[in-house]
């Protein structure tokens, strides 16, 4: 199974740095959502899906939920109601959660390429055992919209044999991007959506324009990818992220985004199939396949797919 940062013999990171992962969720703007998280924690579902917001915010709320699971002394902010509680961020349990070193808190991140069939088999073995220190075990899978169907089905098999001491949290950009069979097994909490245009970096803006031109008339791609080293793994994953974000907009019928509007002619099932191709590209990138080849192959395949899907 892919290595996870929960071994007691690893060097502990700086505490102040570790707990920064909680910070985006602690804004007063999100009091209502933290109250929902606390209510769920008191009677936790087997599986909690967290969608919406940004990847950073989704991760922060997943860790907030984990912190409440294991914190020795949750704190209640003054004048905030009876159901709002936050991890204390002072106890050793909060620290170990933040550092991904808690023995009963297991983290997988699809962006790191560590969610595969073998990992899920090993996790299934662990899931049959009692938690090591706490009363419950919590498994976090980050950015599950990047999973391939093979990995998703491996996770589904794990969930088909529930255990009272195992709980799961999946984060995703939007619920429509996840296998329906996985989605139906959990409770979905939706964080506030942000205007994706405001979130775009200069690189993302540039590549959205390139993708719009390419999907409109099939030109301009090789001008950007032909130079040696023009596309590294980080940029390739950024391009995949742009595609998935706009597939999600198309699934939701948001035609005000130009790139997404080009996908709106595709049926829901075709959009899901297109997203599956992007997920496979992520897996190739994580296996260290040449990123230029991955992106050129993916975009060419999607261009043909769009032209023939109708």
C-alpha cells in the first residue's frame, strides 16, 4: 500500500506549520458549515462526501472533521450556539491529525497517485482490524473526482462490507464527477461555490484560451506543446484540472463559462465518460509517463470524442 504519513518513528513536523491545514475552515464565514460538521460527527455516517469550494477548503473541512473525531478537548467558540465546536488544535491528537501521523487517521490523495487497486486491497485488510488507539478509524480520500473507474470500483467493494468502527470522508469538486454508486453510499455536504473565473491563475487563463481554440477548430495545441519541456507534470495536471472543472460546469448546465459551453452538447453519460479519460491521464502522469505525450494524446482523443459523440 502507498506510504502514508502516520508512522510513529517519522520526524514530527513543526506544530504551527502542521495545524495551518485547518485554517481555511475556521473563518467566521463558515460557522454554519462547521456546525453541520459537528452535528454529523456526533452521529457520523459511514461515508461523508464534501463537495464545492476550492480543493484547499475541502481539505480543510475534511481535516476539521477528523480533528473533531479525535480531539481530546473540542472547544466551543463564545456566542456561537450550542452545536458549533472546533478542534482545540493544542492536544497531541489534533497535532497528529494535522501531521497525518495519527494511527487511526489514514489519508489518500489522488493527486499523489496513491489510490489504486492494491492500496484499496491493503486498506480492506486493515479495515477488518479494530482501531489501534481511538474508538473509531477515519479514512480520508482527497479529490475523488480524479479516480478512474477501476479505482472507484475497488473503493466501492470496500464500502460494501461496512464496519461499525470505520468511517470515510471523500472530497470532490462536484458530486456529478464521482461514480454514482459511490455517491449513493454517503451523505453529501456542499460548501459555498466560488466563481471559478476569479480563481484562475495566469497559467490557467492561458490554457483555457488554448483549450477553447483547440476544441473549436482543432488548432493551436502543438504550438504550445512542441517545444522540448514545454509541458511538465505539474502543468499537465493543471490542464486536467481545467478540463474537469469545466466538465462539472457543463454537467450543471452553466453555459456562462465559454469552455464549459463547448461541452454542454454532450449528454451526462458522455461527460462522465470524458471525465474518466482525464482520470486515466492523471494515472499515467503519476506513473511518470511523458507529460507532453499524455496531454497531446488526451486532448486529441477528447477532440475526436466531442466531434463523434453527438
